[in-house]
């Protein structure tokens, strides 16, 4: 079945710093890949997705590129804001939707 | 209202009691999921369903029962609650085929 390994948190950054959250996955075939974000007290919501190899998903300044060769889907943002503080989850798509531990990001002013 | 809703939002129950968490979605999504979220464990899949009357175990199914008689509803039952089932429970739905999932707001369950 599918599985995902994410960079452990918490990650603490200063405002305007560059962000990378690593994600590698194992999956049958080449599923769509997703990043979800969870703000405090809420459920997860879709941040971005990529549907095939070399696709780049982007949203709200976040980007991630589907790397088939390295089975990775790292999340990046050039300049984080305090409002980006949240927990981020990477997940390969598929019927049995599995998540990893998530990576907590804390951005300080 | 369109979307996915969970009820109740908060629940306190006693050890050994049966409790049912409700999940309702209005999109007619074929897939529905139940997760629990605990500190240090991320989001763990309890059960999922690919369609009405089709359910399957996830990573941590022990102590839980699900049913799906209608596409829009996917209740989760703890037949005899234990303290280790104290957690935040999330329901989600998706159209399948690699589409994104949509999550409810969660139910915070405390077993005392």
C-alpha cells in the first residue's frame, strides 16, 4: 500500500525565511500527490496537488514538484509569514488515503 | 449546507459506553474515511469506504465499527469506549480516482 515519510517537526522559522518540508512516498503506480494544511482547531484542507511526474503544484506562494525518480514531493515557499504557522501533511492519492505524521511549522515575527 | 459535517463536535463519555460519531457529506462522494489524530502520531486511518455497503479496515481499526448504508453518511461507533480512544476524530470524503479529500471539522472525544 501507499506510505509517506515526512520531515520531522516542529520547524521554527523567522518571518520571510525560506521553507522546505521534505516528503518522500511509496505508492503503487503513479498516483496524484497532495499537500494538505491544518490550522489550529480545524480539519485538513487541500493546499496543492500534482497529478503526474514533473508537474508543479502551487498555491498561496507554496510550490511542490512531483519527482518520480526520487519519489519525492517537497513543499517550498520563498518567504513564510506568521499566518503560515500550521501542520502540513503530504499524501499520495488513492482509494486508501494514508497520511504521515505531518510537519508542524511555527513562524515567528 | 453543502460540505461535510461531523457531530457532535465535542463528546465526553465513560469507559465501557458505546458512542457513535456521525459524518454526513452532501457531494455524493463515493469515498469516505475516518481518522484519529493524536499528538505524535499524525493522522491514522481507522476505516474507509469506497461506496455504500463497502467498508474496509485502515491502520488502526480495533475497537471501532463502521457502516455505510447510504452514500452520504458514514457513522463510526466505539462499541465499548476505552481511555486510549480519547482523541480527535476526523471524517473525510473524496470522489476517488486521485482527487482531493475534504475534511470535517473534527470531533474531540474524551473517554473518562
